[in-house]
C-alpha cells in the first residue's frame, strides 16, 4: 500500500486530528476513553466543564453542553448547485454520464471529486439530475480496485462499479477482475431505496446495492488508467472553494480556535436539521492543508448508547460536545445529559498514519473513541 507523501509522524498526527499538546495524544492512544484527563507531565487538563464551589466548599462540575446542540436545515436547490459545480471530476466514462444537465452531463444522482491518486469523494442526490435535486441522500467514497474479493477494501464498500461501461446500469458489478471502484455510502437523512427492507436513518449503509465479489477471487491493483485521468490531491483552488462552500458552524465560539473561523482541521456543511457533512484536513488551519484525510458526517445526539446513529457504535466512534472551553475539552462527555454530535470518520487517503496506527481507506473504527460507559 502506497503512503502519500509526507506520512504523518507523531507530531504531525496531532496537527492532522486538529488538536495540540501531548495530553491529546495520550487521550487518543492511552486508555481508549477518548477523554484525556492528564497531560504528559501528569497534570490535569480540561474536561469541558467549569468547576465551581458548592456550599460545602467542595469542587463540583458545572456541566457545559447540556442545552440543545445547534441545528441546521436541509440544503436549498441553490445551495445544492454549489457543491454540484465543485464536484466536477469524471471517474466514469462518457457513456455512463447519461443525465444531461444545464451545465454538463452527469452519472445519475452522483457528482465526484478526486482527493488522491486512488480515491474520490462523491455526493449522491435524490434526483437523477443533480442540478435539480432537492435533498442530499448520501456521501460516497470511491476506491480504485478490481471486482475481486481480495480488492474489496472493507465491509462498508458494498458496491462495485466499473469505470467503463456501455451505460450506468451496465457498470454495476462486473466480471472477475474488472477495473473500477469500490463504493461506500453513508446516508445523511432518512431514506428508503429499493434495496432497503425499511426506511433507514443516517448511518453507514451496509445494504447499499450489494454486488458481492466471487468468494476467494484474487487480484488487486489501482495502477490503471481512468476515463478522466484527473486523479490526485485537491488543488489549492479546489481546496479553497470547498472550504468556502462548507461554511456551517457546529460548536460554540470557544472551540473555533483557528483564527475564530474554524474548529481545528474541520469545515462542515449542514444538510438536514440534525446532520452535517464534514471535511477533515491534514492541518489545523484548513487553508494551509495539503490533503483531505477524512470525509464524514456528524449527527446531533446525546452522550447515550441509544443516541448512537443506527446503533453503529463501531463506526460512530467519537462524540464531540457542541459547547466546551476549547476544542480539546469538547472530546467525549461526562454525563448523558450533555449534547453534541456523533461523528463517523471515513479515511480517504491511502497510507494515512495516525497516533493509533496506519489507517486504510475506509471507516476509521479507531478514531478517538469516546465510548459510553
């Protein structure tokens, strides 16, 4: 597996997760609580609360984040047209771009953007013509590979699609060893497609249009030519345009530690009242980042097991309070009454190294876990 240039060492890993100080590294790699309470010198760090004195002179925590978390709203059609214009790459051949829009032709429901030599991110809408969509249904990650069991990255990559076919439908699945992309889909709202037995809520969709490979089939390569040949990291212009488009706020101002404009390494876009999509870069200041490393969603909730989206605690590993004294203090929670967001992080860059080890393209199930006790 090829690592991207400038693989992240321990110091850079701290920047990549958008935090600072050895206390946070301890919190990521130590007890697994995801809520560090000591720094490298053994002194206590913040826990997201203000400490006050009660009548007996004892310290008691005054919990933050007990009020409702910020809420968003669904994208308007005008707001949808902005990312549609920005996601302008074509990993599929021309014959599969069957939907003629006002501005260009599209693969049905999808728009795409390359973010590495091997991966693209995508948006999946509720209308075959993305320009006419009224809702975003999924975020998508495409990983180059072959239609074999060996090449299937992980279980969330349920669907294989050939890069070259006579039609969009003709690209689904294929023959053993066909070139194309393994696709993972994360639902951002309540939806029901023909392959669902029931309506599903926001979650990783392990039922999405399954195309199981032949059991035991071998072969894997990403070294093949794609229809557009535009693979690679985001350009500076593309990065900046996406940052401008992802203009939502999900925490209190105290956590907007990067120039008062960003939470470290993250930009978000609200897509429903309860869900935002985020981009997670490899630098605390998104404007100085050289790579996108995670693509994911945040879902409003409380620090309770019943609040984990889709009962997918293995995928939504990290809870972040909306209100805290600072970014580091927002990780995890101390009480079930605290409000915030459950986050699922889908790694999108091959060979990513984080404090907890090398992360393959896929759901990062080790990302800063904050388990409900």
